[in-house]
C-alpha cells in the first residue's frame, strides 16, 4: 500500500496547530488492497452522513472479544493519532515522551475496558504489539493483522481511539467493522456512543479487515482534563470502561441483559453536526 507523499509530510511539520486535522486526513489516504476486498459491500453513491447501517449479526456471550489500542504500532509515522488539545494548543507536555497522548490514553482505556469486561464475566483480552513503529501494515504483529485474524476466526475485535479536538475530529461514535457484516455489538455501541457511517472516509483500513473502531470523544475539554488530572484519572477511565462493557453486554444475545438491542436497530441516527462535512 502506498505511503504518504513527502510533500504532505513536510506540510505536516510546518503547520503545528493544524497537525491534528492533517494527521486525521493522512490516516484517511490509505486505500488498502486486501484479499477480502471482494467481500466488502459497495460504497454508497454519496458518502454516508451519520449512521447508515444496522447491526444484525448476533453473538453468544462467550464470544472472544479482542481490544486494541489505536495507533499502538504507528508512532512517529503517519497515522500516529492526535496529540490532544492540551499538548497541541495548550502547551502541556505529552503524557509520555515518544508517543501521542491519544495512544497513551488508548492504551490505558483499552486495558481498563478489558479489566472491567473480565470482571463482569466477558471473554475479553487486550493485545499490544509492543513495538511502537511497524511500517509494514501486513506484519503479523500489527493491530490490523492481529485484529483481522481474530475476526476471521469468528471473534469480535474493537480498537479504541480518541478523536482530534474540534473542529478537526468528529467526536464519539462507533465506526463499525464491515468485512463480516454489521454486528449487534456495534449497534449496541452506537446506542451508547453514536454511529459513524460504515463508509467513513471511504471505509477505513480497520473496518475493511473486520475490526471495529470506537471513538471515545474529542481529546479536549472535560474529557481530556479528567484523564490528565491524576486525582480524577482512574474514575474517568472507569466510567468509560463501564459504558463500553455495558453496551457490549447489551449486544450479546444470551447475556442477562441481552437481545434488547436487537429490536432497536435503526438507521438515520446522525452523529455529525448539521454543518460538518465528512472527509474534509
Ligand atoms: Zn485515533
């Protein structure tokens, strides 16, 4: 797959405040060619706005759920995630040298979700490639490769993200896996967080490979300060994890709370504000 032209890279270095927006844009340029391409549904004639899919694939409560931290293998290259508003505009130091704040929070959030899910009896595990820069996306250790193997075996793979601060990002919502049909789990997460169109940015690499992406929210304001404040950090992470696990349990058909979501699948639940364009 083609990497980003040098010109854009140079532009990225020159325009610090616009970094978050550009980073997102750069992520979207990827148009992966994978063997399963033929199984994907066609893109709509017009780019989707809001939720344009219904999750109907059901799963039992023993479903293996794999949770990934977005950008865990793509630091210091295009698609490393948002630095967050505190760092990019507020002059704050990054949470950890060498990685974006988004990855820092993706890692902690994904781990907390798995801990909470396991506590509530879900069959969940966390995967971290450990290596922070893997240039070849087809390397078997990447999030994409690991998530797509898991999905191919019938499991559910969810990659955690925080979105760039406004006006660059869109905000919270699930970007559903597309490859194996739309899941009731994504329907349940859309109920809780909102739903992106399945063809968001021309269909991203993860959904094309069977991996769903959850945007927790813009990395700014109350959410970001709740995470950054050591006194409120654990409570903030707990709150997010409980929301995710609750939604997943609602989506599992034979769990105690299950199957309610099945009856509710709906299209036309806009996640975008009226004036916002997708893929800008
Ligand atoms: Zn991200």
